[in-house]
């Protein structure tokens, strides 16, 4: 009887664990898509560009970098021509989505050649897969460095005027 109770409790706990996040498979699909997109950039694969919608927006780290898909692709051409682009690897990612799972939004912390960056994105689920609608990349500036960082930006902007 004791073994039966232990077995039943184990089955119930396993069932509860599986039922805890009924959307875990969908989240895994989103994570796999975004990870493969980052890997496509690191390896300058043409698939990188196929993962955008035609009217996608990419916002880079510089305030001038608010690009349409076509503008971003033209800017990045030099990286694809030399077969070396950027390499982003997610340290952490949070994934959210609409009840019908048509729209997905996420935020992520990334290991990059610039150090730790943060980014957010919006995906549309086409039924045949995901497409990137919007992506914004930001430098993650540690708070203790903020004063010197903002001073450097102010000096740079004053010289640019």
C-alpha cells in the first residue's frame, strides 16, 4: 500500500509539473527561432534576412539607427560581404504572447562583442513560422558608470553640433 501511495504521489507531481506551464513548448519554439536568428547573423547566413517581415524595424545602439528592413539590410551588407557580422548569445530571455499566440514579444540580455546588451523584439506568428516585426538593441550601462557615460555622450553631442 505504501508503494502504491508513493507511486500515485509521484505520478501526480509529474503531471502537475508538466501542467504548470502549458505553453512551454511554444516558448521553446520562440527561443529556438530567436537563437537561430542570432546564430544566422554570427555566421552571415542569408536566412537571417528571411526571418524579418518586409516592413520590419530594427533599432540599433546609436540614436541614428532606426532602420526599415531595407535600410538595415543595406547598412549590414558590408558585414555579409566580408563574412563576419555580430555575435549575440542570450544570457536570459523572457517571452510573452497574445492569447491566440499570433503576436509574441520578448526581452533578452545578450553576450555581445560590446559586452552585455539588452534587447526587445516583437514577432508575428504567420502559421508557417515566426517573423520579426520589430527589434531594439541597447547597451546595458551599469549604474555606477552612468555619470561618466552620460557626460561622455553630452560631450560627444556638443561636438557634433
